[in-house]
C-alpha cells in the first residue's frame, strides 16, 4: 500500500486547518526574477547532477570531491538506490527504529533479513551501541541510522559518531546516515558522516531543512569510488538524470543558503520554544526534548485512560488539527509526531492548545 496515504498532501492542504503533521519547515516561495528559467535549455542534464551544485556540497567536506556526490531526485530516491544496490534476499539489514518508511519498506520488498534496534522513550531515544553490535552478522550489508532523528529530534553526539565510525571500520557492513535535518541542529552542526569513513554513506536533501519539497533534490555522498559507480549506474537505470529545472532552483538556494537558513533557524527556534513552553505547562503529555530538526515525538502519559480512536477523531474533525499518530512509526497511539517548523506561529499555538483540549475531552467523558 502507499506508505504515506495519510499525508497532508494526499488529504489536501485546504482540508487541514492546523497542520502539525509536516516534518519540514514552511515551504519556500519561488525566487522569481532571481532565476531566469527562460535561458535554460531543456535537455538531458549531467547524469550525476549539476556540477556546480555537486561542487558546493563537496566543499563542505574534507575528503569528498564533486565526483563522489550524486544528486538524486529527493533523498527518498537516494535511499532507494542504496537499498537496491547493497541488499538482496540473502542480505541482513539493521535499522534503528523508528525510521523513515523507505529505509524499511524497500528492504522488505527486496526480501532481505531485517533486525530492528528500537530506541526507547525511557532511554531518551538514544541508540544502544552495544545492542547494535550484537545484531551484526556475517551477512550484514547495511546499518541504517538517522541524524537528527525523525520523529524524535534526537541527535548523535561526537562520542556517538566515534562509536559509529569504529563499527563501520571493523565490519563488512556499510553504514547509512540519513542526514536530511543536518543543518537544523540546535547545538552543533557535525561534518557529513561520510567524511568519517569510506564505509559510511550520507544522504541529505533540500526538502526538510530548506522547505523545498516541491523540487525533488537530494544527494548521497561516499568516499568509496567503486560503490559510487554502482549507485551512479542504479540512478541511470531509474531516471537517467534529474530535472534540470529543479537543479537550477536548488543550486540558487544552495548558493544563498546562509541567508535562507538564518531565517529558517530563527523561526524554527521560536517555534521550538513555543512547543517546549506548551509541554512544560500541561499535565497530560511528556517528551524527550529534541536537539535538532523541526519535529518532536511526545506521548500522552500511559496512565491516562484515553480512547485513542476517539481522541484522534475529535482532534481531526472537531478541532481541525492533525498530527502524525503513533502508527505512522509502528509505535503505540499515545505517541504522536508534532511538526513545528511548518505551521505559522498562530497556527502552531492554536494547534497545540487543541491537542490539550482533545485530551481533556476524553478525560472528562
């Protein structure tokens, strides 16, 4: 079945009054006269992606050249390429869960063996590296993690990256780090994980942190040149090249990203404080405070007697408010992902208040 059938774009944005489901920042407007698309020749583009954009990305690394950057039509496509290149029915995959659906559903379709390493609220959603190492087998081909994590907003520390690098270098498996929120870290922006080892693959995009999901631009990075050739061949089989219109717009934004990201981070920080204040001033919900991204994953306290089917029905129908319910992430329904980067300030405030009202409505029945 479609993996995002309940997504707001499928429900219709006009049908959602308070949209707290989005995992990205507010959608950016087309820069208009700043880009002259009339001069753009609508031919096949460079199969690896616009060279100028690849060069800008490579310049943010210490070890990776533009030839080791592959531009893809979205991070989701990059993840699909990685799974279909590295995995087969005899392979073993380890996935830190919750995780983005493509990192789970594509390997399932391939038929590989999968072990999940579930992060727990009680552990502050931190990865248990000892448990992860115990899951590694001789046929383990890929280990999949995200940073900052979606949906919890937790981040890997310098010590975590050191442990991750050690694991990558001491085993035959590759490590995938989905870094699409990398530049929305409220503490420190780490280098691309692919900089740390030839066994680590980084994936990122312009959808989440830049508010550009309408142009399908993502990328993957690896030091391993032979592996890059395989990824490149896979991309050519899927799509040949990207939309050169999307690449032109993406290149413009990336050249000016400091300006755009400054505005985005100011707004995201303000909205984060609104959510934090809301959490701290009500009695029904608890969270692990996120360190990055524009999502959090609070839960209604387990001891409360809630009919969750009615709770979500009331939240959606009566209060016009939508969140990402727990089942989106194979988690209990008292969990919910709240996206605070997309809604306008007043929409976020009212949406959060509506969650409180919907909980209280159930408690008072």
